């Protein structure tokens, strides 16, 4: 199902089971088995596709059936290019376990999509952690300095520890919404 809430940056594709279930991390699986945080950090990642939003909207309609069937765990894409990162195109992230990444890449190619890169989720998490390239660039783009910048870094540190602090816990991922639905 496509979750398109105009109040948030990302348009999400989750299965009905994931979206309406009581376990938001249910899509984080490999061969039917839920991943621990350790396994998530070792194996989870995403294929990156860049394109105009209108083209991503069209392909999302087609990919939605694969998400519903569990063939693709989850997809998110930008509502608009991220100006904080000087992007000209929208980014679509197609999430999966790296042991399935070749199969997912073939599925995407069948829909005419060219994947730009495979990005391990650990790399993304490091980038959004204090001192990480993404977080620091975002802080700068927002004009945050001093105490405000430190508050953002501390919030990131807290979120990452809360999500991944226990490596043996079942992975639930981290906030992929890009904003609140409240």
C-alpha cells in the first residue's frame, strides 16, 4: 500500500500487514526470519534509484504489488528533491537484505529502473549519527549552530541507541517517515 501523507517528506510503500499490524518492523526479514539488530546492521540496505517524482509515482504504483506480496520489503521515495543536499532528482530507496539484493535489482530492472548504488543501512546510520556526513550537512543547511546543533546531535545519538543499542534484540529499524503523523 502506498502511504502518501503530504505532511511528510517521504512517500512510503509497506504491505497492509506491516502498516496495520502492531509490529512496525515486521518487514525486516530474511527468508521469513526476523533479523536481530546485529543482522540488520550486517545485512540490511537499499538500492538507490534517482528520477523525477512523477516517474517514481508511476513506478511505485507498479511496485506496490511486489511489496504487498513480500517480494520487496519496503520502499520510500522523496516527495521533492532534498534542497538541503542540493539534489535535482528525487531518491527512491528500495530496502532489502543484501543476500537478496541481486534478485531485487533484477526485479527493478524489469520495471525499467536503473539502480544507482547499493547502500548498506549501517553506512546510512553512521551518516546520520553525530559527526556523520549526512547529519552534519543537514545541520549546516538548516543554519543550526551551538546549542541547537548539539541538541540535534544528541537527539540523533538517542534515537540510534534506542533503535540499535541491543544487538540481540529483534530489529525494528529506525524512523523512515521523515516526519510525524501526529
